[in-house]
C-alpha cells in the first residue's frame, strides 16, 4: 500500500459500509483479527465487528452518515476522521423506541496495515450528549 492511499481506503469504508448500510461490506476492508474500541469497549474479530455494525444500524431509522474531514500521518499507518451520523432512535439510546431525531458527532482513528487492511479503529463520540437530548435532560 502506498502511504497516499490510506485516506482513500477509510473513505471507501465509510461509503461502502456505513453510507450504503451494508455491514457485510466491512469484510473487504478489515483484517480478520480487526479490533474496534468504541465507547471504551473492544469488539474483536472481523465477524464480531460485522455483527456489531448490523446491530448498530438496526436501532437507527433513517440512518445517515457523513465524513466531515479525513487525514493521515506521513506514512499512512494512521488515519483520523471526524464524522457525523443522524437518524431516529429505535432503540439506539436506552433500549426504547421513540423515533426522536438525533445527530451524533465522533472521531475515528484507524490503524492501517501495509497491505491496506484496517487493523484497529478507536472511536470517540458524543454519546452522553445524544443520550441526554433523547431522554429530555
């Protein structure tokens, strides 16, 4: 992999997995031993990640996703991306369906292997603020 292609890999992942709402597409992008650390919880392995994506998407109606900006370090082994998603809550927050619209902002830092596969994703998001908005605090 050329260091100049790491951003393209992550942006294709955003388009083909999250924007297309296709969890199975993640198999083309992530290593078999892929790890995502999201909200302090690790999901380990490609298949577990694909299941996690499906569960995530199933709890948001009218799901929309967009990358705000994406950039990489000099050798392309790390990519950082700011993103925004929106939709209506159907169990995403608190397990209850209220169909209340919400927006979530986050940052993802990706480890990219030399072969172009994604190895690890560390995600931080404004989940507390989204939760407070949806429960009316």
